[in-house]
């Protein structure tokens, strides 16, 4: 394995780990809001969260690229006041990746909350416990399979991401070039053997992640609920 | 004169598949009493219990408990569930699958009091089951744990929402006795929702019969259910309830 191969995988894993961590922190409050809030317009938030499931990655990538460009106000603002350029940078693909993977984390956690009997939350409130105590002591410990599913799916999906990263990050070796892009790049250069190496790793990795998710869910489905 | 713990008058519109009416309830509950809300399914008994607990908000009215106002639509007061000193036993028990029996009781206490936990474990015969999680308990043991957990924070008011409805007759009889013992030992004013006449007669000091969104009758169980015996056709709670509806229509 050459340096370029390892470097590409390292960028993929770094991107997937950071995306998963950020989305885990963001996903819990968003999923909690979508499950329990009585806010009438939350359906709009739900639709926005799920948009990346149906939106072509190139469309999201295109608009983010425009937003990051110094020719438009968000990119111009970041460039002028903070000297930050997000287009064709690792930070840029990280932001794109977080937005694009939002539904994988949020929907998994939301399913977990929705499948819990509402009476668990009510029971904790009648015991005088605050919302945060109820969340951390009662709700989250009882949706572990959903949390794990969200983490695994987000991580695996980020590893295999292509369109958004290509649009925002380009394909800069050592900076924004991830494994899925490398496969495309190597095929374009007719290096089928290298493309095959990347592909086999991605194939096995995706299979193992899904195997892990399904085995955990099958184990927890035996767990009797009340 | 008898000390009144709860004085309430609430209105709440109920929309379910079976019912579409206004719940308009006015009642007083004496301190340390064992009171039952009796009536057909869907008349709003559980809704009333949830309103007292603060889990459901009424459309208008007031709920006064001792010197405190828990809800008053005119004064715009609505005390949070967490700040109402209650214990609530849900129909499905609502036990936490991640906690053991002992962890349930410790979680329920505002300040850890080992003696109170030990008393509850004794009263409800849970001592040998301390480290078991709910999925390793029988239906009767789960019900005992649900009542013990509700009493762990020493509530002024214990609300029981048909807690015995899913149990067999033998277990039910045993637990009725235990609930009565706990009511006496822990001095909590108890409000039970039930549609089982035997259970109501055995446990309650006073009964409110709810029908058509209102209190139809009130009195001690003997007075209320002597009416049943007078009617040779009425043998079951549902027949009795039908007769109440008939006389009120």
C-alpha cells in the first residue's frame, strides 16, 4: 500500500469520524424536537432534515459551493472577517458532509424516540425529574440500538460519499480526496488495479458496518418493552 | 371538619373515536382519603387523572391542592408536572427497561433515603428482586414496582390509573390488599381510576361516578352500589354503567 492510498483512506476516516461526532451532538436535540415538540411548523423542519435523501448530491454541492464562494455574501463574509475559505478545503467538505448525512442520524434517533412508550417520559416527569434528566437517564439509555444505528449509518455513508465532496472539495490529493473519489479518479486514469484496491476496501467496510447494525438490532429486538 | 386536599373544577373537550364531548368536572377530595373515579371506558377518567398530574392541560378551570394552586385558567397559572408532589401509576406501569428494581426507587427519590427504599421493598415484597430489570419480573411484580416507585418520593397525592386491569384475579386480590396497606402506611391521599365494582368497594372510602362528561353520582361505595343490587338485571359493572347512562339521558 503506498502513501497516497493510506492518505486517501485517512482523509475518508477523519471526515467520517468528525461528521459522525458532530451529527451525534446535533442529531439528539433535533430528533427530540421532531418527536416531542408540539410546534405546528415542525413538519417543515422534518422536510428540510430529510431533503438530502431525495436531493441529488450535486444540487446540494452546487449551492454550498456558491455559498462558500468569495463572490457571494456568506463566503465573502467568512473570507473578509475570519480569513476562512471553505471551498476546496477539508472544512468545506466537512460542512457539506454534515448537512448531507443529517437524515441518517436524525431519522434513526427519531425512530428510537418514537418507538418508546410516551408513558416513560411522563412517568419520569411525575417523579419530579427535569427534561434533561429524563433525556439522559431514561430516554437515551433505552434507545441505544437507534443511537448505534445512527452512528454506524452516518459513518458508513460518509465513507462512501461522492457527489457533494466532488462539488465542494474538488479532488485534491492529501486535502479533499476521499476513497470514493479515488476510485473514480483511478478508473479515469485506467489504473484498474488501484481502483480495485479502493473498491474492495469500501465494499468490505460497508458490508461489515451493515452486518454490525443488523446484528445489534436483532439482539435488541429480543429486549422486551413495557 | 374534614381537611380538603384537592378542590377542582375543570373543563376539557375530549375528542376520541368513541367520544366527542366536554368534560366538566367539579370535585373535592379529602386529605388521606382513598377516592375512586368510576365510569365506562372513554368517559374521561384517565384524562382527569392526567389533568391533575399536569400531563394534560384543561381548557379552563382551577385545581387547588392544599394551599397551592396547580392550575387556574383565570390567573394563567399552570404548575409543571415536575413541581406537583404526586405519584402516578400508569396503566402500562411505564417501568424503565434500563433500570433495576432498586435503581427505580433510588431514581424516584429527590434525596436518597435508604430506609424508605428498604421499607418500600419490604412492603411490596421486592427485596429479593432488587437487581432484576423489569423484563425479568412477573406482571404482579411489575405492578408492585410501579406502585413502590410512585411512593418513593413520598407524594401527597397518589394517582392510580387502572393499575390492576391487566392482572389475573388472584394476583389482583393480593395487590388490592397491598395497595390498601401502602395507602395506610405511607399516608398518601389516593385517587384510583377503576371500572371494577369489587375493586372499588374493597378499596375506596368515596366514589365519584363519571358519565356524559359530568359527575353523575357521588357517595360511599355501599350507597352507590346498593343501587346495583336493587336492579335484578344489573349484574356486571358494564350493565350498571349502562343504567347510569340511561337515567342521565
